[in-house]
């Protein structure tokens, strides 16, 4: 078995359960603002949020929009798509969402067990396309922060996965070497393509067991499977 020293994790959708946490926050806002009176269900708000959010993040990761654009456009787009007059959109709903969602503690099954196991053997780090303040909050409230030595965000690196620059910065900051480093993430276009671009070993976390034509080095559907690789 190859000897590794530095293990780099993605955060959202890999350790921190983005969908569960976003859903909880949105349902709380749905009840608080009594959006049912606008003729929609909480499930509609949640599903439309994910649609719009994914579209905006794809644009962000493609360098077509900036952080402020995500926050300015997200809920107006959601309400427009739901057919709700913008007059009924709370003025501060974006700010309330980004204050609430990162405090939600849901993580993927067995994440802490795996991290406890890995922490005794490797130096663990985060490479994320998220923002400094938001990702720090997620790590704190989910009790993931103590496991990680170095956190590299796209904001810190001024580059985004799959750009090799963010991986190279991570190696520089951690003192890691490609030969003894591994990337673990859920996103084929960002995490896996980025690792391949710099020649880093990688594990694709695929909890929904999606089909792909992309060749990956390792594939897991449960984080516990990392024990058989590391």
C-alpha cells in the first residue's frame, strides 16, 4: 500500500452535508416568513434553491460571475422561478440564509469515525471553492475544525478547483509533496479533474452511486471505505 502523508478533503458535499443543512435552513425561513401563503410548498422552495444555486455556482467556478453576484442573484432568481412577486421577497433573506445555513451541523455518515481513524496516521487538510468566513463557520458548528491543519479556500488562493494553482498553494502551505498526497472529493469537474491536472492521487466520493465515463483512481460511496484505501 502506498505511503501517504497529506490527505486533502473537499468540504461541501464530501464531509459537510450541504443539501441537508441548506434544506433545514430554508425550511426554517419558509416557516418564519409563512411562504405557504404565497401558494408554494417548502419542498418547492428547497428544490428551486438547489437548481438556481447550482447554476450560479457553475458560473462562479467558470469565472463568469463573482461572489457578490451569487448573493445578489440567488433569491431573486428563486422567487422569479417560483412565480412569486418580488415584493413578497424579504429584503434580507439572503443575509439570513447565509447566517443560518453554515451553523447547521449535519455531516455525512461515518465522517467523524473516518476522520478519527485518519487523524492518527496523516496530516489532514481542506481544499474548498467556498469562502473563508462561511467555510470556517461550517467547520466550527459541525465539529470538523479540530481535524484539519490547513484550510485552503478559493478566496485565499484567488483560484478555484480545478485550477492547478489552488492545489499548488495547498502543497506549498502544508509542505506536502505530490507523491505522498491524496485528494478526496465529490465533484468530478473540480476535485477530481483538479487532482488529475496536478498529478495528485485521488478518491471520488460518490454517495449516490452516479454513473460516469470519467476514469477515476478510487471510487467510494461511503466514507468508511477510505479505511480500505488509507
